[in-house]
């Protein structure tokens, strides 16, 4: 019991270090959901840190992502995973090295779904790494954003259904994640170009990318109409509200919203959901 509580505390601490967008709404979930969603987020973050790593070469990224995907297909062998990442441990962040711990904090009867979604994400990221993120068409952008973010929406929908039978539209769930990811793409566009990567389809302007983000965020709003749990609604509303506020800031030439704006947005969403 002590080990479980210690691990859960460490998971929440890691969550706080890795995501200002999701940490606060996750803390507002009821205890069992909080454990499940925190575990799921950290598992996917562990994978994302490999795909997004600035010094690992493409071949190594593909190898780590595909081997991790294979380990997630069966009963997760943490010793095998630690052997896999050991040669790169000096480069990889703690959230990635401790993937096995995050799986251990997940409620047992939803762990299978979390592993399945994380595995799909890992394999999809490996494929896009192999393609050097060469996005030429809207279909490419849809595919990429599905693997890196739409799957988060699908996994959340699986967790809501597991917890209380809530049924949600999986296409809307994908759009929810896709919208959040597109805001990140807009935020990081200059930085991505510096490393020779563009997530913008051929012929698209920045305005086209803004429109794509707005369409998907609007579907994210529709996604929430199927929800009736206050804590789940609040969890979903906060990242959406922050994404919309960030989008507005980007349109006005700012890089991001301030810490105060984040806190004010969260407080406003909490009040509106009471």
C-alpha cells in the first residue's frame, strides 16, 4: 500500500513537471479517474518524448518506438523495457525511462486500453519519424495528428466509458485531440522550421492552419455534449479553453499566454461548471 501511494504521488509530481495544460484538470477528477487519466497521460508523454527528442537520430527513434510498441502488445515486461532504454538513459527524460511505473499506477481493469492506445501511438509515431514528418496533404496532417493527439481523445473516451458507461463520439474525440495538437503546431512553427520539419501541407498558409485548428476545436466543443459528469466536463473544458485563448494570442502575434492567463482561465471554467 505504501509503495502504491508513493508511486501515485511520484506520478502526480511528474505530471506537474511535464504538463501545465493537463495537470490542473487531472487533479480535479475524482480519485479513480485521476489515477487512470494521470497514468494514461504519462504513458503517452513517455512515448512522445522519444519521437520529439532533439538529439536521438531517426533510426534510434524508430527502433525505440517500435520495440516499445511490441512490449505493450503483451503483458508489459518492465525489465525488458529498461534493458531497451538503458543505452540511451543518459539522453532520455525520467518520464520515458519510468514507463513501467506509470502503467503500474493505472487501475488494473483499464490498463489494457491504455496499453493499446499507447502502443498504437508508438507505432504511428515510428512511421512518421521514418517519413521525416513529411506532410504534403490535409490527409497527411489528419493522419499525423491522429497518432500524436487524436488517440489521446480516443483513450479518454475509453476511460469515461469504463468508469460510468458514458458513450461519446470517437470521431469527435479525435477532433478534440487534433485541435489541441494543431495549436501546438502553430506555436512551434518557427522552431520546427529551424530543425527542418514542417507540419503544414503544401500550399497551405498559416491562416489555413488556424482554420484547421478552429474547425477541430469546434468539434471538441460538440464532443462534450455527450458528457454529464461535472469533473469530466471540467477536465475537458480546461484544455479546450486554454487552446482557444492561445489561438487568439497567436493571431495577435504573441507566442503564448501568460501564467496569469492560464490561472484565470482555469478559475473561470471551474466557476462556469459549478
